[in-house]
């Protein structure tokens, strides 16, 4: 199981907030997350507030967290690092 300090668990969801340097970078991060989400067929909840992204992962059909959530979380961490956010 993937565990990183950037993600916090709240019930059956893990969540993370990312603050990008600017709006364009925030949207680039979202676009890269979308590519990975499509590849895994697992889609996060994303709330965009200017350059702040609120991300949440859970597996609704499983009724909680699964390996897919942690796998996508790890990929998101890599995307964020690539964008230096």
C-alpha cells in the first residue's frame, strides 16, 4: 500500500491539496492527472480554485479505498513533482 505524508485519510477517502505556481500550471497538472486516470480507468474528484487543486480518491463501487486509489495517488505525486508544485 502506498502511503505518503501529502495524502490524508478521511474515512474511505484519501485527499491532498496542491498549490501550483500559477493557473496554467494547475491546469497542466489536471490534464496530466486526467491522462493517468484514463489509463487506470480510475478517476479522482478534482476541485480547481485558481491555482489550488483539491484532490480526493476513493473507489465508489468497492465502498472504500483500494490499491487503485494508492496507485493513482503515487502517479499524482509524480505529476506534481514534475510540475514543481
